């Protein structure tokens, strides 16, 4: 089996969970990966300090789309305060594959956008 | 061209040390010359030799070593100018093509553009030929207009005429060869029409000068910018050729040592061309390297280089068309394009294509290629791009096509 | 220091190929390092190796070769930053020191200077630290003020205080070491006083960084500019270190590929530091070469380099004083100067001194040294100048003094 | 004997002919050698279309000062129209020594200034 493009990565890429728009929403953010031009946005509905629902939208490579899709399932239901504490390692753990330095920003774009929406901090997660 | 097709320029491969490399036992297939070209030993050795035997600062030095360095540096300028069909006095060394375009935007643009004036660029420009114009237009209250690209990635001279007829056009800035579409633009015709309308023309020749004969004098553009590292030369040096009458009246851009004639406390006066636009210590070894690069290209023969690029591009267009779900951007006729081919495969993002190509040591580029406005026109976030130079062969194209087929397998298409 | 004096750093000479040269059978005596330094094989070979094995454009490349080139390039930036006591994110590569100063003049100057504001420079500045300020002051209606130099070529902190007390000072631009007088200016103190007065400081470190330990963080200047080719590195690359808060709010200077975050048709947004200020293809091989140069200097040890320069300068000051009718400019105490000594001999023009030195393969510089305002202060049109680096020895100073005696004979003095 | 610094070159350098100012004068011009910063000016009195008298002033190396001094003796009495036709070769002939490319501007500065005064053309003589 391919070490990077594992079945479940391709599956999430081809059929991303929680993709689309969410209207109305409480939080949103949109950003891009300057290296390749990929764009990703997020709409979030907050209830009782938790991520009640979310949708990602945009274009991207298998890694960035799979990362958004896989983590979206974990993010729904998570307290917003917890989202703010998530780091790069969390995403890479969730992905379950080795990420080379070149693909790191692909993997992290969805978390960057999540943090942008929840904290306003648009820096790349460490 | 038939002779070239059956006898490709493979005899130069041995001159390029990087091409001897292997990754995981696989010989490197370098298909990213539009980003930067590989350098022949002749260029690498010329720079080493300069540092080993003649290194000194140029101009003003009385001693023999300084004279030697000055002769090597100014001698390189003469050969570079001759290669481009330009005059050494109007051949200015900058840091790269971006630096050359910025020189014009700052020096010519800030003194010649005003409210209501129009600068014309095209949707296929590299960011280096867009952003400097955005900045100077914003500063001077001028307007930036874009010429569109057709389905086959070409410009329309009718649209140019329309825009020029609108009046107020002061400058037309256009790529000679697009770094994404490969389109070979009719810059001679564009410059002629711009001139008739009273506008000056800047041609971004970053992708053209390396791969086809260019005669700037005949071309008639007022400014022509290019960069050594794509023309088998070193990093750290670009070139701006300019029309003498314009350069003479333009204020300096970068200020400092060497570009002055006299410095008083309050103000200064400027050196003659080309030095008026070259402040501080020049990229001396880089000029020597670029001189060696144009010598190398002349020895191969720019007509042969062009024929080789055309033949290889035609072959690539033909072979790539075999890949299912592929979309190829730009003109379909190799006659009307340079040696660069961008494509997309439905169902695999360009980034993933490049990643899987890399597993076969096939080096292609994926991304927006510093042409985001064009990407939006094409309706994609990114493309994959293969580009060629003298050292590439049909085998390299074959390796690319195999890697693309492998990518389709990985993605279960 | 005594150890250094009896055991000079002659062991490094063999690393510098140019020093093996002879002219008319006479071994070259290179005493013009303030113009440009010679390069050790370690630097020359690092660049050749880069071109031979790792050449590729940096950033954005997915393939292994591009990753390798990017690591070499950004790795060099880290080592260069560490060498200077700075942060890689605020360490910007430019074309040379002049380019670094112009970046500040254009980007910081055009947004922060206005009518009535004052920019302070000194009479001993290099043209590269004068002319950019003349231009931006003229454009913005700001005023340029000069600090004077004393008989021994030193600045007065009292005069600085007076000027700062006048208010309206927005920037103080001063050389760390004068390229003519050798004066080592108290830049830490100057920066502190400027800061208290609400002004920012730019230090031109072109002559200091190559020959003494510099810790930019401790020094406290807001901007620090230097150039690789005087620090045993290649031509084609300079460095600007800047205070993060300033760099972050400054608009870009050179615009184009790579310095952007996003390009829309009408406007664009900018990349993070340091790339926001680096447009187009960077001087990649040059950064690799500069990385090798700072590695080399670190291996020698900057304290030892400084001790060597001081010892040799002290010896030169002593031996030159033996020559009749000589005038030596700058501080007489080697402790308060860098490794550069300018002088004049009554009755022989500097140009003729250098010419006769050249007959003995002694390479010194004659002229205004890109410091015309200082020349007028000194009351001369030109000086002769000898300058040193690690590869020089007392023998070189002796050769210079013999050549000067020969010049006096030719001129029948 | 020295090939460059011949006796007469040094003699002219140390005791330049026709140096100083000339007041009043009909023509004047001032210029410099950007390579070394040397400055040279000239004052000329014209009578009947001829250079009736002239004085050079400024600083310079042995070559530039000797060139000014030696040629000044030829220039006095010369029709102004003739001055305009003088070229680099004439100066170098007058100097009687080999001039390397580096010292060429030193040798030509005085003629440049002369031509500047008489024709307004301040370019370097070929
Ligand atoms: C003090 C000083 N500042 C600036 C410069 C300019 O450096 P560069 O020629 O690399 O721009 C020099 C060297 O020429 C110098 O000595
Ligand atoms: C069409 C075009 N213009 C300009 C540039 C910029 O060249 P440089 O990176 O040397 O500034 C490039 C290359 O990146 C290019 O392809």
C-alpha cells in the first residue's frame, strides 16, 4: 500500500466529510497556502461554547483535503477553547501518515483556518 | 527541423553535472527549467576561475588584478549585449528579472505615470510583471488594465487596439513567452502598435531569452527584462535592456557607490549609462558566469536551441494527450509556444502529481507558478508544469508520461 | 593579543587561491580587502558544489532537488543570522549593502519621513549611505544633516546630542567602521541616544561585519546593512537585518514573485518575513557561498580576526609613519579603528602612488573611495588606501612601505 | 629612465605651465574624473577666433597635470575651431608616453575640459 496516499486518505480526498457551506454560521475564516495557491474556508456554528457544526470549502491536494475531512469529524462537538490549543502534531496524528516538510503546510491549512476562525490568529500552527 | 528531431541535442547532457545525479537509484529527469535551468560546467568553472585567479573589485582599481576583473566584467556585458542584440551602454545588470522590471516601474513609472494614465498588462503575466505595476499605479493614481487570454491562451491584438484606442495608455508590459501557458506572444507587433499609440513597451523576456534567438534592436520594445539563472547562467544577476533616450532621462533607482558622478552634501549627479543604474558592487562573478552562459548558448546556436525546444514540446504535447482526464493549457501548436507545458489531471491535484513524479526522480513544478491571476482565469488553483532546455530529450518526456500513469494508478483512476 | 602578534594568522593564506598569483614574477600583495575581499576555496567550492549537485529553484518545489536547494538556502540564512546575532526571519538577502540601505530608504523612508523631518548622516559615510538619503529627503521634503568628523576622524557624541535635541530627527544612518578613515564608531551608544530621542538607527556595517565580532541584538540598531563580498563571500548578495516591528509594518520594496501572499488583479498581500522583502529568484548560490564564508570566519574565530586586524593595523601605522611627507588619516590608535589605513604623500598623487605600488604587485586603492564629502573635509581629491584581512601579514605591510619608498624615488622626493 | 614618469612628465607635474586663474576670461569650464575625483577647470581668453590665453586649475595626478601643462603650450594661439577637432590621440602624442586604459581618463581630462569650454560638449574625447 502507498505510504502517503493510503486508502483512507484517498477516500477522504474523494469524499470529503463536512464539505460545503453553512448558513447561517457564527464564525468563518478563509485562507490560502501561498506555496501552491490552495484555498480553504470554514463556516462554524457555535453552541454552548462548542463547535456544534462546521463545513470546510475550497480546493486542495489530497493531503490538505483529507486533513480537513478527517479532523472535521473530531472538531464537531469540541469546545472552542480546546480548538485553540490544538497544534500541528494533533493534525498529523489524525492523518496517520508521515508528512515531509514540503507537504507540512498542506496538512496544516485546515487547522490554520480553524484557529483563524476561533481565535483570529492566522499564523501557521507549530 | 527533421534533422533535429531525429538527432536531438543529447550531446550536451554531459556538460550538466546535476543530470548525473540519481535519487533512490533513479537518474534525475529535470523538467523544471522554467523555474531555473541547470548550469553547464563551462559556466560553473568560469565563475570558480574568476574567484580563484582574478577576483577584485571592478572600476577605479589601478592595479593589474583590478584591471583584469574589470575587463572580465565589462567584457561579459559586451557579450551579453551582443547575444541580445543590444548596446552594452544600455545593458544594465540587476539582481534578477524582477529587479529589472522594478527598476522601470520605480524610475520610469514614478516619473511618467499620473492620474488617469493606464498601464496595460495581461492575464498571463508573472507576478513580477504585475505587482510592481500595481504598486506604482496605486502610488501615482494610474489605472491597471488587463488584456485577456483566449481559450488557447493567446492574446488578441484587437483587444490591444481597443485598449490603446481608449487613449491614456502610457505603458504596455507583456511577457515574451508565458511561464505557464508557453504562449509566444507577438511582442514585435505589440510594441509597434503601442508605439503608434504613444505608449512604451516593456517585454518580460525571462522565459524567451533562454530558449530562442532574440534581437532586441529589431523587436523594438523600449525595455526588455530577463534573468541569467533561466538561461544556463548563475543566480544573483538579471538584465535590463532599455532604449537609450528613455534611460538617459530617467532618474536613478538604487542609489549608492559607483552610480554617481559627483556627490555633494545636498545632492548628487549621475554616472553615464549603464552605470547610472548600477549602485554598489556589481554581481561581478555572476556577470562572468552569464558571459560564459551566453557563449555556451551561442556555441550550441540559438536556432538549434529553439528547434530543439519546439520539437520536444511538440512531442510532449503529443504524448501527454495520451493520459486520460488530462487538460493541457496554452496553444496546441508547438510553433506558437516555448518549451513549457502546463496541465491538470482531473481527480489528482497538481501537488500530488508532482509528489508522485518525484518518486521516479521526475522533477516538475506544481502550483500557481507566480501567476495567480492566470490561475483564476483558467479556473484552477494550481497546475503541474513540465519545461525543457537543451539537455532534455524525448526520454525525459517518456519518463514524465510513465510517472503520470503511475499517479493515476495511485489515485485509482 | 601578544600571542597573535608573534604568531600571525598566516596559516590561512593557502586557502586563498588568488594569493598564489604572481605578476611579472612578483607574488601578489593584496591590500584592498576593503574594496572586496579574497575568497577561500571553501567558499568557492561550496558554490561550485551547489551548482554541480543541488541546483534548483527554492521554495514551492515538491521534488527532492528543490527540497535540497531550499534547505541549503534557508540553512545558509540561519547561519548568517546566527553569525550576526540576528533572527533568520529578520535577515533579508539583497544584492549588496547598497541594496540593503536602499530598501530602508525606499520602504521605511518614504512612509516615515515628511516635511521638516531630519535624517542624520555623517561626513564619513560611503556614498551608499548618503545618496539614498538625499533622494528620499528630496522626495519627502525632509532635511539631511551631517555630523562632522574630528581631526582624528572621529564623531562627537556631543554633536549628536545637539542635533537630536533639535528634535525632528527620524533616522540616524552611520557607518560602523569607516571605509576611508577606519574609524570604529560607537554605534551602540549612537543607537541608544537616537532611540531615546525617538529616532531609528541604521548602521552601515559593510566594513565592520567582515572583521570583528558583531552582535546585532546587543548593538540595538534598528537596521544593520552589510555585504558578502567584503566578508570573504561572493558578489551578488548583501544582507539587511531589521527590527521585526519595523519590518512588519513597512511596505514591500522590490515587488514580484515570492514576496507575495496573494495577488488579485487590483492589489496584493505580502508574504511573511523575511520573504516579503525578497522578490523574484533569490541569490541562491550566493547565499550558500555566504553561508560557507561565515562558517569559515567562525572557524577562524571573529575575536582572532579582530585581534589580527588590530595588530596588523598597529604595525602598518607604525611602519607608514617612517615614510617622509606622509599624512595618515583617521584615529592613530589601532584600538579605535578597523583594518583600513588611508594616507597621502605630499608631492605624489594617490593615483601615482597606486600605479607605482602595482609595479611591485602591491594592490592598494587610490581615489575618493565613494566618500567624496569626506574627501572635501580632508581637503584632498583622493587618498591612497591599504586594507587588510585574515590572509595578510606584516610582510605585506613591509612590501607596501618599500613600494612607497620606491614611489618617492621615482618622483625624486 | 622610468617609462611613464619621464623627466619631462615629472617636470611639468611639479611646475605646470599656464596654471591658475584668468580674470576676466571669455570661456570657462570645470569637470572631474569620476574614477578618482580629480577636478580640473579652465579659463580661456579668445581673440580673433583664437585661444589668446588660458589657465588650467585643479588637482590631479602626474599624468593629468602633465597633460594639461604640456598641451597648454600648444593650445595657446590655436584657432578655437581647431581645438574642437582635437582628439584623444593628439593628447597622447603630446604626452609622448604609453597610456594604459586605466590612466586614459587622467590623460584626457584637460582636453575634455577644453572642449567643454569651446563647444559645450562634455563627453570624453575618443
Ligand atoms: C562603508 C561602506 N558602505 C557601503 C558599501 C557598499 O557596499 P556594496 O558595494 O556591497 O553595496 C561599502 C563598500 O563599497 C562600504 O565600504
Ligand atoms: C515570465 C517570468 N517573468 C519573470 C520571472 C522572474 O524572474 P526572476 O525570478 O529572475 O526575478 C520569471 C521567473 O520566475 C518568469 O517566468
